[in-house]
């Protein structure tokens, strides 16, 4: 079966987490006395920047491919991605001996193309627009029969991502709230499902850049509103929600907070300099939400998911304010 | 008693480690499949960049101050340092309610001065040379009676630093060798003592930049040879060995390896980009030693101590090669 036909249940999540346990890192949860003091909260950072292939996306990728049957595995998998999902699919496929094809825009940074190829996947280039990506992907699939693995609007992917918040809940005690950044919503909807099923009262808050607030708008109006084209620091969040993820998020999150670009950069600097870890700009969004809402988070135990660390360190260091 | 009057014994190290356990972080040991594959070794990175005050120096600082008696604590502590030792002394003193004074050269980076002051210590400025540092420190001590805590040539400091390798040995299994960078030799001599007492056959290798190879020269000739002035990337290692540290190192290490500046920078890039953690250039020296001696380390289980992460991230990112 290529994909679950329903929203993952508690049992689905438990079974899958056991199934993927040997393939993923149970990433550490880091804390910082300095940041706790600074914001009068207890902050627990779930470090998916240390995950295999450098981001939480590996959880969804390995789940999707492990759940393919023998015949489907033979056909290979395909996706379009210029980011972490592509790397995750490439690495998970390599691990399981499945052929993978990643459609990438022809202007994708060489380092990202190299990473995908380095994991043994085939790269097919397309024009740098969604239409070209989808057409190229469809053409490849109809030619080869490859199984498409969508980066977020896929129940197996959501199932995989849910293991992240499940671990975070198990690694901490009495969390009040988990903040997950929202791009396409795969991580956030997985976080909603695990919090509901394992969290004993933990609520979920989504966080996104003010300049890419499609999830906030969709949540407020309770209908899916696509993201207009935007140029933001947190480039990993430049994606609209999907129907499946929005369906889970629209009633599952307590709130969606939007944050300013300046705050994202200060949060990024704090994590790099105080916590001594390399995160992508997108990962700084949950901490930025704490910074802009200190009254709300005061004295709370807050889980923050740091989604990934695949960056050109020189380029990102350049963004960090003095 | 301000300082042990003998080389720390197994019992000293065990007692002290229990005593300081609640004050320090038991820092994590990270591994990277990518780096293991790249160098055909099993590498275990002890992450003292996550230690309180951002470096292993906190272990020696808290040990030294905890071992002062009531009368001595009233007099306060003093040291000269423009680096991690100063921050560690300041933070440990603040924690224990002891007054601390740090002598710093007047051209010390503002960020370092701010860090020391931020932990509540007094800063006295001096000229930027060793004579002025020592004179200023002595004047302060004779005026106030403050207890000097030398950054490395002090048995309590060595005792504190030894807890780092003890933890690394306890957190891993069957290590063959631990590589410690050598500046003044406090960490390396502590590593020698813990490896001998707890390591079941683990050997210690010192690593230093070829351009600051005083430890290598001293080890080869079995006599203390001071470091000539030098300008190196790994600025934390721009220090000569002390009599007490050399005494332990000269027969305690298996070998001292020196590494090229170019290799240090490539190792730095690998740790930042592949392991997603921020380390100081000095920390890259042990990995550089593995890179330049792959035949020797092949198929071995190697512990590497990452000593600290107190950097201006923009400045260090600038050093990283494309």
C-alpha cells in the first residue's frame, strides 16, 4: 500500500515508530539555561538538525518507502523538491535499496543537487516553477510507474513526521505546549496527532513568518488559502498547506503565531551563538514566536522543534545580525 | 586548601567528579555516520561546546572554587585570561557567590569583556603582553588577598578537566584512543589521568597546530620548550605548556600529532556542516589529526574532545573554505 487512506491513528503512530526506530536517529532534546532565563520559560529544543539527511523529513521519507510493497519498491519512488525532502527521499531510498528520482529546478544550488546525487538518486532538471515541476514529475511517473511521494500532503509522510513530537513528549515531562513551524504542514499535523494521542494535555501552536502567513489566514478563515509568492529568510517555509495537512491543523492547533523577519534573525543568532548548533533559518521561527509572545509563554514548559540544519554556513552566517 | 599538592589520583578524580556533577553539564557524545565512513574510523565527539560557559574550562573553574575553604572564598578569586578560562571563572564564581576578578588586555574583543562582566565578574584591563598581565594580577592579589586560579598549571584545574575524559569513557565502549588538543595542557593532562585510571587500555594522543608545536617539541626532547609567538587559526591553543601539565603529558601521551592550518579549516567545515554544531577553530585540531593520519586511526574507536564553542560566528564562518 503506497499510502494510508485515513488520518493516522494512535495505533498507526505507535506501530510506525517501532518500525522506523532502527532507521532514524532519536535526536537529542537540548536546553539552555541562558535562554530559559532570558524568556522566563523552560524551553526544550528537539534537534532534528541532527536527524539523518539533516532534517525531520527523513522520518516521513523512510516511513513512506518502508510501507511500499515489494512490487512498488521495484518501480522506484519520485518526488519534486529542491530542499530537505529531496535529500531525505534520496537517502532513505539508498538505505532501502530503492531507486529514487528527484525533480529539481535547473537553478537549484549545486550543493543541494550534489547532496541528492551523493545519496545515489537520479536528478531530473525542470524549469523553476511549480507547473514545470509537476509536469516533469508526471511525465517521469507515467514513463516509469514510479511511486510519487509528496513532501507533506501524504498520510504516510504525516505518519512519519508524527514520530518527532512523540519522541519529544517521551523525552520530556509535562510539556505545556509544542511549537512547530508550518510550511506545507506535514510536521505540524504530525505534531498535532502525537500531542493529542500521547501528550496528556499538551497543546500545539503553529508558527510561521508574517510574510508567509497562509496557514494563519487559512486557520482564521477555516478555509485553505494558498500562499502568494514571497521572499523570506525562512525559505523552508515558503510552501502552502495541503488539503490533508490543513484538515488536521485547522482544528488541531491551539493557535498560529506569525513572526517578523527581524525576530527570526535574532532567534537564529541566539541558537547559533548560545546553543552552539547550526540550524536553518526556518528553525528559528518557533523561538521567534516565544520572543514575540513572552507573556503567553511565561513559566510554561515549551517544546520547540528545530527542523533541520542543511545550510550553506557561510551564507547563513552572513544573515546573522551583529 | 586552594590547590591539591600532588598529581590527582584515581580517588581524587572520582570524589571530585561526584562533587561537581550537579554544577556541570554531562555533555553529550555525538557521532556522524558520514564522518565515520569518510575516515573509516568510529569517531566519538565529546561536546564541551555545550558545557556551561561554553567550554570544558568550566570543569576546572568550578572544581577550583568549590575546593576553596570559607575564608578563601571570602577573599575572592582572580585570574588573567582573554578567553574561555576567564568566562568559566566568572560564571563559576557567580554560581557559588564568590567575587571574581579577571585581568584582560585592553584590546580584548568587546564580546569577551561583556561575557565576563555579564557573569558578574570585575574586569581589570592591562597592556596586551604577558608581563603586564602578570604584574597587574599580582598587584590585584597583593591588594585584595584574592586566590589566583591559573588556567592550567594548577592541580585542581587539571582535576576538574579530568572529569571530561572520564565521562567520555563512561559514555562509550572500548575506545582505543582519545585525542585531546594541547594548549597549556590542562585538558590533555586531565585526559591522560582519566584514561590511565578508567580507560582499560585507552591511549591518549595530543594534537596541536604545526605552527604552535611547543608540546610536540617538548615531548620529543622530553624538556619544556616554550612556544614562540605565533599567529594561528586555532587561537585557543596559542599557549605554552606549564610545568605541572608537561610533567603529566611527557610520559602519559602515546604521541603528539601536529596538523596543518589548511587541514584545521577543512575539519572545522566538516564539523559545522556535517555535524551541525558550532565549535571553535581549536576544536577542529583533533579531527584534523585523524584526517592527516588516516592509516593510523583506521578501524579504531576514537574519542575526540571538542573543547568549546565561544566564537563570533560571523568571523569564524568567514574562515571556512568554500
